[in-house]
């Protein structure tokens, strides 16, 4: 119909999702190649640093288990120190992956295909780091199974009324679903790697994990249906997990925690920090692995826009908290917030405010949204800000409790700091291994969004035009 | 392209699924059976420094529990008797017995006999004998037929779940206070109803909250 053609003509054309005139085989080659050759030397150097940090983490966990949680700065009145801050920080980072892979999939945002694989990997590794902290925070790690409703000689169930228990379920379900979703999405690509593998051992391993995938029509049909169902299953989880994490705070009666805005505000913050982390990782990876044509500047710009949106939402929530404190006329609530902005932790509060609310506002400028160095710096600043957000929420609300005689200033110990640094070692080691051994871009999905994959592509492009692949 | 796996590997998914479920069940069974205090603790019968026989003293001679464990009605701990309690009788009964050598030695040099404790409750679980024996929990209910034991052994698991079984339904276990030390007590017909009445009348409310025992 001519009217509809006219209508589409008025919409400015979307920039191509894959640049550089890449064909199907080029994409396969560009992505698979990195799992088959020796990694670049910068990979080895980063792995050395991150595995050193990982070793420090493991040693410190041993030190902690042996000595007890007294080696941390946690003490009255701040019973939740860095471990819980780090937990919320990592869980938050673990949100972008499933948002990109599930919600953007359901909304048919085709640009997700370039980044979803690595974002999901990042999610899984971040959730592993997140699960670590509450586990070691319980003190007696060897009875961590008490958090699960298992029959036992005590004839006791966990306290189902506690949000801390909901957290156990929320995060472990999120981890499981993300892992399954990630794996199912990877099956066609694993089969590609299998078919390219030269030695038998590698072929067998990949053959095992690609579940006999042959690219048959029936395989694709089942695959796409499964993927859609899993996306639908994962979508509510994106919202529920960080809502439940926020209940850890919001269900309590501490001024500064007891707020109904927490669930949406936490979810926005999680997506905010998650996208920032995806940007940090992918800006480096696309450069080092030479996949700038697949993860283009347009992808980065879209992520910057989401960062701007969610950062502003988070900032709006910060201001709303102050408004509600004033509006409620509850003096304890008011004191908690005035103390936050002007008290002994004002420095942390203003780091949080400037990193999370002010800094992303630069993304209103298109030139800055498309400047790689600026994006990189901002993505790191955002995650510094988001760590401080959790620090501000946790520590400033606790350090002046209801009894002024027990007011105190929280100081982390060297164990706190090195454990947090070590968690980055765990995260980066896993991510580097992922880059080395797995297809870092969803090849099959990227191919699906190429214009050539449209069955009618060649209807308009007659034989006289040069073929693009 | 040649096949990577031989045809018989089609069996692998089914086998691994079966193995996964099977091994899951086996692990559950192993933990359920071998990790339970009923397996690890019940039957514990260490050798004692003196071959004291409860069978002889209780069953044949008819001593009441409280003759030796004299604080049981007033204290948390049901005491192991002092050597003097033994010597009340053994000064004149079997004064030359070689088996009683350690008792006489303890008496003469004023040292304690190193009895080995059998009924261990963790330090973080507070238990009061007095509260229980004054509210109708018989000795036998937890310690079993001591009057039939030459060497005392652990009869009940003393696990938290085992405590809670009674704390949740005391009417199934209580007996009249005058029957506390009776061994081989047989509940009267309709004892559950009697106990329910008594529980109501005397306000016996065994707590099941954490801080009842863990404080």
C-alpha cells in the first residue's frame, strides 16, 4: 500500500545494526576466531591481575571463616557493613543481562543481539559474586544450608516471614533462570564452534554441550519457542529480584530504610549500574577483539540513553525520599535524611549524588553519548556512584540508631577492602575465561538481524546489484 | 561430516538423567540416615572408671533415682553423686571389693571419680532437669530403662527435633508427678485427656520459641 510506504518514509532510518558490510560468514569468522586462536597478550596480563585478586579473595575467605566476622569492620551499631553493600552492588550489576536478553527481546529491540551474550555472562558472574557475600556474612558458613527449607534434626524451617529468606530464593532463582537462558541461547553458537573445531577433544566437549544441534528446521522451531518462553519467565524476575533485595531494607523499621519507594528505585538503580558495567566491559572487549562492526557506536549510544534514563530515575528517587521525609513529619525520618546529606557521611552522599544523578546528565549531549573515552569514564563513575549508593543506604541509616549512646562511625578494615577487590578478581577471571572459550557475541542472533536474513531481501535487490555477502 | 559420537551415546541423556535422580535419592538417604543423631549418638556407652551397675542398684535393690541424683528436683543439672553418697553404704557393704577400689581411693584422697558424661546437650542449649521433673516428664522418658542397664547408654537422640516433639505435644508424654522416677511406667487408659486437663489446669506451656533454650 502506498500510504504505508509514505508513512514509513517519514521515520528516519535506523542506523544499520551491523556495520562494515559484514556477511554471515564474516560474523561467524569474527566471533569464533577468538575462541580458536591464542588470546591477545592483554588478555594474559588481565588474567594475571584478576587471578591474583581471586587468590587473595580465597585466602581472605579462609581467614574470615577461621577467625569469624570480627575481622570486618561490622560492629554495633553498623551490623551490616561492606559485605551487604557489596552484595547489593553485585546483584545490581547482575540486572542488565537479563533485562537486555529478556525484556528487550520481548520488545523486539533488535540491537540487543550484539550485546546480549556478554551481558548475560556478566550477569551470571556478577550474581556469583553477589551470592558470595551474604554466604560468608552469616558467620558460620558451614550451616548456610539452614537458609534452605530442608528437613533436619532440629525440625525447624527457615523464617518465611523474613525478607532475608525471600532474598535467598529470589537471587538463587534468578541465577538459575539466567544460567539456563544463557545456555539455551548459546546452543546454536556452540554447534557452530563444534563444526569448526579441529581436534577431537574440543569437538566432543562442544558436541556434548550443543545437544546434537544440526540447524534443522525443527531444531530452530523448538529453540525459538523455548527462548521466547524463557524470556517471558525471566522478565518478571528482572523486576522481582532487586525488589526483594530492597525488602531487606524496606521491611525493617529503620528510618532511611523503611520506605515504599525502595523496590522501583532499587530496580532502576540496578539497571543503571548493570548497563554501566556492560559498557565498561564491552568498550574494552570490542576494541581488543576487533568487533567494533558488531558492537557499534550506535549500540553504545543506546546504552548511554538507558543509563541517562535510569540514572535520572534514581536521582528522582533520592529527591523523593527527602520530600517524603519532610512530608511525613516524622522527626526520625527527617533526621535520618538530613544526617545523610550533612552528617559525617555527607562525603559519601555527595559522591553518590554527583556520580548517579549529575554525571549521566551529560548524555543529553549527542556528541558525548558517542564519545568512547567519555562513555568509558562515565560507565566507571556510575558504578562508583552506585557502590556509594548502597554504602549510604546501609551505613548512614545504621550508624545513628535509636540510642544516641551507641552512635558510632563505621570504619572498614583491610579485610573488607581486599575482599571487595578480590570479588572483582573473581568476576574478571570468570569473564576472561568466558571471552576465551565461549562465543562472546550471539552469532546466530546477529545474523538474524542482518538485512540479508529477511526472506524478501532479494525481492528488491535484483541480480544487477552486487551481493553483500 | 562424520558423527562425533557413536550411536549408542543416544543412551547418555537418559542414563545421566536416571543417574542424577538416583544419586540425588542416594545422597538424601545417606544424609538422612547416617547424619542423624539417631545414628551418630544413640547407643553411646563409654567405659566408666567404676563398673557401676544401675540394674543392680535400681532394679534389684530398689534405690530411687533421687537418692544419688539428689539435685534433680531443684537444679538444672541432675548431679552425679559425690563419692560420699556411695560410701554411705559401701563403708559397710562390700568394704573389701576390688571393683570399688577407685571409689575408696577417691574417698581417701578427696579427689573426684572421673565419670564420663553420656547425655550431652550443646553449651548453647540450656536444659533444666528441675523444670521437667516437676512438670511430669519422667526420668525414663529421656533416659530409657536405666534399671535394665549394667552400662548406661544413650537411648534417645537428644536432637532439637526430638525435644520439640514433646514440647509441641506434651500430652502424649507427661505422667503424674508421683510417678516421675518409676521405671517401666504404663500410661493409664485415657491419659492423653487427663494430661490435657492437667496442662490446662497447671498452665504447662512448654515453649517452642528459640530463646526458650538458646539464651
